[in-house]
C-alpha cells in the first residue's frame, strides 16, 4: 500500500500561475481549483488509493507570532485567495480527506500525516507530494519520500543528502543557517548553502558545532568570522531553526484506511457544474470504477 500526501496550497498556487483564468457566469474565478481537482483525479486515474490533502486555510500561523517577517497573506492575488475555501469544499465533495490548517501550516500537517502513515506496517511507502524543502526533514530512507509531481522526481534519503549536503534530520538546522526566502527568514550572514552543508555534514546540528572553528574539522575560508557570527546570533539561529521545524504531533487520523478514496459524494456533481467543468464528475465516476 502507498499513501500519497498532497500539498494543496502549493497545488493551488501552481495551477493559478499555470492555467488560463476561468471566471464563471456568476463572476467567480475558479481556474486554479479546476486545475487542482483535475490533477487529483489524475492521481486516482493513475492508481492512487490513499490520499490526504493539507491546505493553509489561513496563511498566517503561530510562526508569525515568533518572527514578524514570517510569510503572510498580504499581497496574494485576491482572485487566488478566494479560491482556498472553494478548493477545500471541492475536495471534500470529491470524497478526499482534507486538513485545513489554521494555527499550524499545511507543511506541519503533511509531516504529521507522514509520521502517522509510516507507523502502519501495512504501508509500503509514503509519498509527500510537494517540492517544498521544509518537507525534506520528514524523509526516512526510501519509505517516506518527497515526490515532485511536476518534475516526476522522487527524493529518498540518499537524494536529500545529495541535493542539500545534509541528512533529513539536519534540514531545520540547514535552513536556519542559510535562511528560507519563501518563509521570510534570512539565516545568518556568511552562512551560505555550501558552508552550512559542510559544517552540518560533520556536526549534524547547530548545538553540536564547537565554538572554536579549528575543532570543526572542515577547512573553510573565514571560519573565524563564521564562528563569531554563530556565537553572536545563536539565539536568533535557534529561533530560525524553530521556525523551520515541522510540528508533527497532530492526530490527523486514527487509521490509514481513513485516507482510502471512497469515490465522489453525490454533491460533487453540483460542484463540478458550479466550476463549469461537468466532465470532472464523469472523470470521478470513471476513476472509481476503474
């Protein structure tokens, strides 16, 4: 059995910027929602049986209280913003399990769901369907992997190490040092990707990095300056690591079988008509019977 966990927020953004606008007769923009629902149906048509979708019901989260520069909903195209609740409603009508996150983020839900699914011995592989580098921290061997559906690229633990230079467990430390522009925190001055990877590959976590750079065991130019920066801003880098660390303890489901797709609800036919895409209903029927 394989479990697929989909980043609904990423998918909505991807389709918003990737497909032509479609405004219904009632004056509502629905193109991104139509795109995501069609993509999800494509997953079922391709044989996916167990699926959960996480969304950012509210863009801001508890992390905005920790760091004022953390990503916000300000500046998001209103025609995209108003499709978030519509997507959640459409997915639920399709019969898909949806986790609309408010205090936490969609990434936290994906991490929590991956941990729960991996605990089930009947699950052969968990695929976290997002290219978001935050989720690399959840990869475990070749059993819990990241899957970039657009590039058709699977990242197992070996691939994470090859890409970032550190193991999954060190990803929050890595992001704390180099920063994450998508999430709105800058990292530490001088600590680029190569430098952070070289040091963390040796020491795994920021806490373990010795204050004396001679002890690092890694030949780096400007090591004294890097060490001084780390010591001077240690509280800040710990905050950044906290921002980058996913909260994975949410009890999203009791059994993986809760994620098995039962087929569309009767309401999905009206949903497809409201989206002015009646073929979505027919596709759902065919996917269920295939």
